[in-house]
C-alpha cells in the first residue's frame, strides 16, 4: 500500500501539499458529517426494526429456498455484482464503483423495507402503530429493486459525488421510489413486471436531474474520465452477470405459472435481439470497429425494454423485435445523445443511464400500453382468472399504464432537482480539487501501482508519445521534455514524487 508522507505535525500530506491545507480541512469536515449521518441513521433504523418489523412465516407448502433462489439471490447478484462491476470501467475509480455499490445498496435495502411497509399499510388503510410489519421474501425483493434504482441513479453521477452526497441520496431516493410505487401500483393499478417504469425510468430520471447540478467545467474536462483496458474487461463481468440474471429479475415479481414463463422467455429473447443489434450498429457508427461502451451497456437494453410487459403475451416475435429496436436506439444514444447533452446542456451522464435505462424505460412503458390494448381487444389469450390478476384496471388498463409512465417521470424529475440542489450545497463541505474527480485517492487507501498509469499513443509524425496521468511527454528519444512534463505533474500534486523520481 502507498502510505502518504506526513508534515512536521504528523498530518498526512498526500495527495495534497501543505499549501492545500484548507481543502484537507474540508475533507475532514465532510468525513465527520458522513460519520454522524450514517451512525444516526443506522440507530434510527435499528429502533424501527426493533419496534415494528417481524417475520412473516409462509405456509407449509411454500419452499422458502426456492423463493430465495429464483428471486432474491439472482436480483442481489445483479445489484451487487452486476451494477458494481459494470461501473468499474473508469481507470481510477474502480474502488469507488464497487465499494459505494456495496455500502449504499445495503443502506438502501435497510431503509426500503420500512418504507415499503408504510406504503402497504397505507394501501390497506391500517395504522402503523396497531401491529407489526411482518416481512417475507417479497419485502427483500422490493428492497433490492429499490437498491437497483438507486444504483442506476448512482451511475449518472459516477465519479462526481462524495460518500456523504451518495449517503444523502440513498436516504431520500427510497422515499420517492415508494411514493411513486404507491401511486403507480396501488392507486393506478398499473402493471410493471421488472420495473421498466418504477425502477429503470425512475432511477434514470432521478439520477440525470441530480447530475445536472454535479456537472461543472472541471468534471467535463477531467482527464481521468476515461476507461482503461482492465477496467473495460472488469466492466464486462458486470455486463455478463446482468445479462444472465435479467430474465430472473423480470420474472421474480410476477405470478407463478404462465406469466413467469412468458417473462423469462420474452426477456431472454429480447436480450439476444438487443445484443445482436448493439454489435451491428456499434460497428456501423464506431469507424467500423466495436465500441466496448456499447457492448457493455446497450446489449442489456432488451432486458429493460421487457421490464413492464415481460409477463404479458406480446408474442415471441414482438419481444424479438423490441430487443432489436431498443439495442439500436441505445447505441445511437451513446453515440449522439450523451455527448450532445454534455456539450449543450452541461449534463454529464457518466454511465449513460439515459441510453440504458431512460430511453429503454420509455420504450418499455409504451410496450406496456400496447400490450394492455392488445389484451383488452383480445382477452382470449388468457384464462379469465389470469386476466383478472394481470389487468387489475380492466378496460382502463392502457390509460392507467400511460398515466403511470408520466408519473414515473414527474416524481423523480422534481425530486431529483430538489435533491441535486441539496447535494450541490453539501458538496461545499469538501472542495474537491479539479484533478480529483473520477479518482479513488480522495476517499480510499490506494495500492502501490495506482499512479503508474501510462497511456502510449502515436502522434501525426509517427513518434511514440506517452500520457502520464493525462499529460503528454516524449518517449525515450526526448527524456528532457518528458521529465519536464512529470515535474509539472508533481507541482500539481497529480503524481507522487517517488514515481516521478523513477521516471
């Protein structure tokens, strides 16, 4: 491990010099507020669990292990492994991607269980003080879905948020998530098998609204907002886990039997379609090469597109075509829309959640509307009892689906704007340096090879150049200029002097 040098007082100086002591003081202030907030919130949750939450035992015929394997385990793998590794593409932010996913998801799961309990009690017209809230596998599953929505929002601001800002977002977003769920599911009776509206669209809009307030000229121009070869490989681990588990994700909440069968098949086929389309369109628009950004993300868009209506009879060909269309649209979004938003509106979407979750979430919502219309016009595809369970709103189902879509955009948009304003104010506690965005060094103990990132390129004259931490220096033929570049980097505290001496 790299141990930071100390000054005369024994205080750590690295990654900052003594002349930047005010920023170091801000780091301590942010840390203290983080400690206090997390401890107080955990004590608050512990009291709620002690006084209100208990077990809900299933009937003798129900296999708890099977329920866990089909739903909770697979969705947990998607949240902790899938989303975590998917965000490790940044060359110096992998610790944060994995670590914050681990911590924040656990906090969200803890908080989501009582939040969902309040929503259920309100729906049933019961008072929370009259009886305990008994939880089962369904409660854990809903908590994991909420954690997935928060991870989507996290992807929009990846590399630009402090631990305190993420903790505050993790406290606020579940409340809004279950308000949206209460209105959409309990009031409007809209169906949403895998969270195409309530999860993906909600999380994307909320994260993008916050991202606008956490974008500045330093984050837009930061030289570490780049992938690495190793980072892209580890991100593909997340992609493959998500791809494999996505049918379970969409099928877990729906009724067992024909609906669950359709959810698995429709999602799987849609994923194959989005994968093929992503590779095809990626090579067309990426100078006849494949772009790993598209392969890591757009290939998954078919799963999002099936989120709302995965369990409905939309025909296998319909699932196939929806996957193809969504994959192509997602790639085009990464290629054109993401840079346009950053350039024209200063909206920096680090992971491109608008292309993987936002637009595919809208496609998923529209698919739900069309599926409802089709089912109402031809109910013969369903048994009467099944139709009553799947289409709770009856002839008004399509209208309710459309209304739930707009609500799933409006609530996170307003909530995200207010949260973004708050997080921007909280960010003043710790004045992050212009070179410290998209870096682990600010909040993590870093390994010995953390700074040894050298990118080799060839200039227009055919000479090999080296990029040390984003700054250019000559190769072996011009050691003097290279040393001057490294010296400048040391003065700006972007690489330690021990590494500069080695160069």
